[in-house]
C-alpha cells in the first residue's frame, strides 16, 4: 500500500519536473520546492538519529557521562548566533575552529594525494624496452601534454617563440581535447539520468518492462 | 531553398521530443548492442572476484538522489558480486540521503520476490545461534539450515547481518571518519545504522580498521570520493576503486594512471560493464538495469551526434560564420 503511494508520488513529481521542458510552470516549481524541503527534513532527522542523539543527548543528558562533550556542543550552538546581529560575531569561533582543524588535517594528506602522487605519475620513462608501442605513445602524450598544459598557464613570459609560442599552442590543444572528452562524458551522464527516470516510469510505475 | 536561419532557430522542444522518442522506444525494441568491459572496470571486478569470506570491503554510498540513475546500479552490482563471493561488506554514506539510497540498494538485493536475490537475516533474528557460539560463516549457515530454514526458490543464499553485511550509514565530516577508521572502525561507528553494537559483530572482530580492509568502492556524484583516497589510501594504503558519474570520469582518469585507485566505473556505462562481467562470471542470472539502458544510451548518442553535425552544416551553409550575429533560438 505505502509502496504504491510512494511510487505514484515519485512518478507524479518526475512528470512535474519534466514539464519544465515545455515551459516553466507552477507544477515544476512545486516539485522543486518539495525536493528541497523533503531532503532537508530527511537530513535533519537522520542527523539527529545518527549523530546528535547517540553521541550527545544519550551520553550527556540521559546517562550523565562524557560531560566534556558539552564543550563542542556549546561551540556548535554558537552557529545559531548568526540569527542575532548583535552577537553574530560569536559564530566566527566555531567557523575558525573548523577551518583550522580542516586545514591542519587536510594539508599533509591533500599534498600527498592531489599533488605529489600526480607529479610522480608524470615522471615516467618515455620508452621502456619490451613494452608495447602504445605504452610509449601514451607516455609521450602524458609527459609532453603535461608540459604543454603547464606552459599555457605560465603567464610571466609572452607566448611567443618556438618554446613558449609553440608550447602554449600545443597546450591549448591538449586542454581543448580534455574539454571535448569531458563534454562527451557530460552528454553521456545527462542521458543516463534521463534513462534512469524513464526506466522508473516505464518499469516501476507502469510495469511495462520486465 | 533551405532557410538555414529558421533551421538553426528551431524550437528546442522538438529536439526534446526526438530525444524522448529515442529514449523510450528502445526499451520495447531490444537490440542488445554489445557492451565490452573496459580495463578499468575489469580491474575492480577481478579484485572483488579474488576475495572471499576472510576478506572485507567497504562500499561508500557517497551520492545523493540527483545521480541515483548512474551510481545506484554500480552499488547494487558490486554489492551483489561481493555477497555472492561471501565477502563481508560494510556500507557507509557521506550524506544522510546516501544512507537512504544505500538502504534502497540493499533492499533491492534482498527482495526475495525476485529470483537471483539473497535472503537477509537481521542481526536479532540469528541471536540464538550467536549465543550458541555459531559465529563463523560456514558453521552458522550449517546450523541455520539444520534449524529448518530453507532458501526460497531462486534465492542465491543467506546474508547474515554482522557476518556478511553491515550498514554503518551516515556520519558527518566524512574525511575525519575515514581518518579515524584507519585506527579503529568501531570508534567511528559504535553502532550500525539500526543501533546494533558493531563491536559484537563477527565481521568487525575480524576487520578492526581500514588496514584490514581489502577494498573500498566509493560511489560518488561529487568530490566526496576523494576522502577515501586522501585519508584512506594516502594514510593506510587502502585500495580504493571509484564508481563516479560520467561527468566526473575524466577528472579521475589520472588517478588510475598514478596508481592511486584500482579502477573506475564511469557513469551508467561503467555499471553496465560491471553487470556484464558479473553475468559472465556466473554471479547473476541476468544483467541489471544499467545494461538495459545501454541500447538507449547508444541511440541517444547517435541522435546527438546527428544534431551536432546538422547544426554545423546549417551554420556554415548559411554563412553564419561570416556574420556577427545570429538570432538566438528559444
């Protein structure tokens, strides 16, 4: 029973969102607001159930244990001061705490994952004896492509001459090929999302597909 | 004489209609275009296929409903494969909505009305067996069968909560959670999403932290997948595989080349490739939703290529590349 009601609500909301393709209308607006509202409501409930209750309310207020948790709880509550202009400055403390902690935590690992390992992956031999020819082509494209891309973003010298001029031209081509690949994947992604909804409508809702 | 300007200013709703036709019709007229698994998907499949009951994996349902169409089939395919190999699976979520989607995905694998699915045995249901000391997978299954339980027709096996499967669910600041799990999973998740004590679960006793985990597959529609690489791979050498939306796929190919991730499923195509491998490997009777969408995907791509070619022909044939302005379409 509830499953059927859920299916109908989901199907009607899907059609309401698709109606935007014809033109903007109140039904679309309604669906949009329902998505935002219900997502937020769900988030609040799950966050309370999974985090606030077992990690704060239960130990501190029901069992009287781990009273030290009151300190971060108070710090978190300072966010609410944003709503009161006179004391809104207090909300900067939890923000500063989070920013500082986030930076400290992320910096060494981010450097490792995003920069060092990526640089390391471009420091490869162009030719490896015994490797298939396409590995050599791949290695050349990676090394020269990376260098050309970096030259394009080097703005301290004019992009003229055989090194900076030619290098930046190759760089822009490499970047454009990258954009083209991304665009192709984007089209694929958007069509996939449409396929997902059409599958839902035809199969789960109407039962036309088996 | 063709009016190229009119052609270029065609009401875009006609294009939407054409796309709609191309997306709906192939569901009824199946062509069965081949889906050839790529190396980056095959490497994830091979790794999961090499694991068994002594290993364990994480599946991160790190996406929201907006990318469900692409990410959900990946999660279902990997979960199904792991359960068929009796590989214990921990499920986490970066967002509260991801937890709901994870529950939905798991429910689709445990729906015994559909043949080829698994029978889910909740933690509380096999409590008497636990009390009697049956916590090893084989002994538990034997005792469970001896107690008169039998599999429904078409079901592939039992999934015991706490032995084969644990839904850990959502926690905020997931980077910190992954970092913490490097030392102890139970300190981050004292209980699972249903309030069961994780420390009592046999699968956690055998795999206490991320160093004892063999793979984390993160399904993401955002950069959330990088939490696993930044705080898992970099810190404790956790092998990570990505299941990302097609839009994101090009951003993460460099991470395969650098060896930071094991492999990657990119978009619905990646999920379809995994389904094909699973089916070929005998882990499922049929391929799933993603594979069914591939005919549609191919035809829609052909139509879009046609649109691009026709648009360019009209643009150059009409001489618009020489003019400064072209009336914009609707």
